[in-house]
C-alpha cells in the first residue's frame, strides 16, 4: 500500500472539516497479462509522481502483492477491495487507470466489494502509430468501453476524462485530476454538510422557503438556533476577552468604517464573537442568518459585515435565512477553494441584453469584492430604522474577473433538489447604486433569465471567482442525483440522463 500526504488547496486560514482536508484517491491499475507489464509499471510511476506534484495522496496495492500492483483476477480484486475498505475514511475518490485493455470484471468487482460510494474517474492511455507492436500496443481505447459498460451495469456512477484516451503524464490528464478532486470535495462535503439556520425566515421572503427533509435525504443537516439565543450570547460577550479584542482589531482593519459610535461597533464585534461560538459548538460548515430586520430593530446593528468576515474565513453566510442559498455557497467553496459571495439578480443594465447588475446590501467577503471596502449602514433599511441601528453593511464594487454562479432549490411539489449553474464575467461598467455592486456579463442571458423564472427559482444566487461549473455539474448531477440546468454548457448533454 502507498499512502501519501496531501496539501491544502484553499484560499484562507480556517481548518475546515472538508475543504482544508487532504484529498486521497484509491488507485486501481486494470490490466490484462498478455500486454507488456512494463507499460503498466511506467504508468504507475507517472501516476504517483503526478499525485505528489499535486499534493494529493494515493491508496494503491503494492507491487509485491500483484504484478505492478495491478488488478486482473478475482483474487486481486478482493485484495484491493480489502485495502480500500481499511482506508475508507481517507479515500475521497477512485481513479481507474487502463495502461492496456484491462480486465473490466476485476475492476467492477473491486469497486463493488469496496462499496466506498465515492466518485470514480476512468482513464485510458494512448496508443501511437509507431508503437503498436506486441511490446508496445495498449488497446486502452477499446478497453475503456468495456470498463465503463461494466460500471454502468453495476450501477456505479463514474466520470470520464475530457479526452477518451490521454497519457498519465499529459497536461490534459493533470487538469482532469484537479477537476476530479473538486468533484470529490463537493460530493464528500455536501453528503455530510452541517448548515446553521440562525433565526427564521423573514415573513416577506416566501421565496427562501425550503424542505429540510429533502436536504436531509441528500445528507445535508440543518441545525437551527433561535435569534434570541444569538442576541443573548452577544450580550454576554465580555470586551475584556481576547476573542473580543482580536475581532475588534480585525474589524477595524477590514475596511474603511464610516463615522459611527463606538457603542455600535462594539455591538457588531460582540455579535461576531457570539456567532463564532455557535458555529464552533455545532461544527457548522455554512450558515444562513435572519439578517432583516429583527436584529437591527431589537439588537441594534446589521449582521452584514459579520457575515462578510465569516465568508473571508471560508465559512459561507447567506442572507435572509436562505438555507438553500447557503448550501449553494458551500458547494462553490468546495469546488473552488475560494470565498463565495451571495447576490441578488437585481437590475437590468439599460438596454443591454447580456449584462445585468447583481447586488446586495452587502455581505460580500473582501476577497470576493476584490476592491477596498467601506463599512457603513444599510441605506434602504435606514429609511425606516435609525441609521446607527443599521450599521454593518459592506459596500463597494466587485472587481472585474471570471466567475461561476450556482443555485439550488428544494422542489417539494415534485420531490427533488433542482438547480442551475453557469459561468460569467464581472465587468467594469459604472452603476451608481449603494451597497455591494457587481456588473455581470454572461452569454445568452435572456435564455437564462427565462429558465430561472419558469423553474420557480429564487432571486438569490451564489457566485465565486473561479470557473468551476463543470465540477459543480458533475458532482451534483452524476453523484448527488440533483437536476441541474447548465447554462451554455460547452459540450452536449449525455445521451441518457444518469
């Protein structure tokens, strides 16, 4: 058995339950004995070198146990499956390598006996016209069909490489492995996610209703905490505590603070420390907070900057108790390792058909904004509530760059989780409105907006500064069984819906 340590890929400092943990693959080398074993041995070395380069780990049979550590017979399959079962808690996904045609039955039997229920990537190596003699031919091109056919028969979901065949040492395969690692993180993270519901849905926001039972069926646990408990915990925070002093320094350094009383700033800091305690006590991966408008009326400050700072520490926080939105944010974090933002599809941009404005009050993390922040008061809400009681909004304009948008919704009427995903660009165009402003350009936008309206989707959307729609779609559709619309997907749909 070979087992190597794995590095942390995320952009942030929090020791997370899944995002910051080590990614480890079970590796199966499928062979047939009449092919040259030297090719399998070479591909094994290339694979382990690649995983070392990417700081990822491998659980693989030793060369002393089977030829080249490869799997061909039932005995080999049982040996490998037992190895995988012993390392069940470490293995996030399985990579099946075909250095030659491979024995499809042994590969399928290994996966069936191991019963890991993790994503599977199938790779097949290239043949070259000048190297098809008996010592060099592989026939992996053909063998991949047989392996995939068997996995289909065994009802084992699997992912294929972007090219039907590719060298283990190629750039294409390296990219495939990196994407596959993202798929594994999303699947593992969502199947055991703990999402905090801090407060309850504001009465006017029926759009953010959700089915806790549908989420639970997917492995997502919703952990509620009453808003009164949160405020009570905030009142108990002692300004002499180290946690308070540290958070106060962090808040002052986080952005430019408008002129406001020290009493209101202290309330914001206490609220932040209290919410940290709830997250730690309940081991929460993300939260959805009742941010409007009870906490301003009763406690005396907005929660936006608290949510922004949570996001910067890679704890996604969704507005208006939108649990499905928090799940969407967490999925983007798992896929990309970057702090996601939570936005409204908010305004058209004049007569532009493929440009819109996404906005919020806002709670965007600093790295998501990409520009300097101003921390002030909620402009709209302060028209009906005292401005000081609305302090805590994060204001600014989102810097240009690539992005992925994603949203799930629990469709209780039809009994499944649905969603949409796509990629877009933040662009630099003027839009003189208060709050957190993102000017967004995306292809065939009107088609997307029609799909959102007809599908009954909410006005909230999660976004992240990364192109990871492929990872989200693969994880959600193939392994979680959700129904997604991938807007302007770069390749055609599968012949069958798996």
